[in-house]
C-alpha cells in the first residue's frame, strides 16, 4: 500500500510539473503573439503615416522589394511604379 501511495504521489507531482510547463509555454506563446501583433500594428501605422505624408523613403523601407498591388484600373503595379507616383 505504501508503494502504491508513493507511486501515486510521484505521478501526481510529475503531472503537476508537466502542467506548469505546458502553462508556461502557453503564456510564453501568448506573449510572443502579443509582441507580433504590436509590431504589425506599429508597422501598419507607420505605413499609413508615410502614405499620408507622401514619404516615399519610408514606404520604400516598409515595403518588400516584391511588393505588388492592383491599381484602380485593375492592373498589377510593383513597388517602383507605386513609389514613382
């Protein structure tokens, strides 16, 4: 009976450690996701401000080289074409 109790206690302790580790990982992942979300919001705000201020240098820095959009005439235009406007 004593051996059974020791085994049960050991198993319960191990489960508690695994549960705490799992919870810590979830919290860490949530923090990383929050940081990523904040970065996206910040970059989105920077892009909007650069556009409103007609700051081509800032937009060139924020947009990737393979940036492509569809213009009002439904034609694809690349980063250089947009920056040229």
